[in-house]
C-alpha cells in the first residue's frame, strides 16, 4: 500500500503542472498497488482546491471521484463519505469532516454560527451548538 500526499493528489486532480500531473497520473492509474489517503490529506486537498478557485460543490464531487478510483482507500471511510455527502448538501467540507470525525459525542461546540445553522438544517449527528 502506498500513502499519497496532498501535492500528488492536487496535481492529479488539477493537472496544473504538466510534469507532476503526468507523474501523478502514471502512479495512480498505472500501479497495481492500493493507495491510502489519510483524513488530513482529504482536508488539505479540499483547501488546495478551494484556493485554486474550484467551486465548493465541485470540490466534494472531485473528492468523491478520486476516492472511487480502483485501489484508493481513505482513512476512516465512513466518516469521509458522510462528510462528502454533507458537503454536497451545502456544508463546508472542513466543517463536515470535523463533525463526521467526532463520532458519537454529545455535541460539537463551536463559535461558528454558520456551521451550527447548516448542521441543524441537515439534522447532523453529532449536533453542533454554540460554545
């Protein structure tokens, strides 16, 4: 199994640096190995895509397509896929990951009013509330 860093996945998805994009494609599409993607890489990749002006709804779609590739295994897949679904419903991907990774805690305390409103609207668990 090969763990992939954010920069490899960013070049694969964005193809914005020709040589690195080609190398990333060859690695991911040509190998018979399985690939491990840590949750921290998923989060950082979402931030990189946002910084590159990829629209929010497209970020979740690109991450979902990446994680659907043969041999790609995200860390904590249930939480990651919950977060992607919530992001596709309008939640910020980072906030969605925070909630999804919080498991079965009593609540998620935050000062982020937007996170609280979106989580309530989607009836997410754990519930988010103001600290």
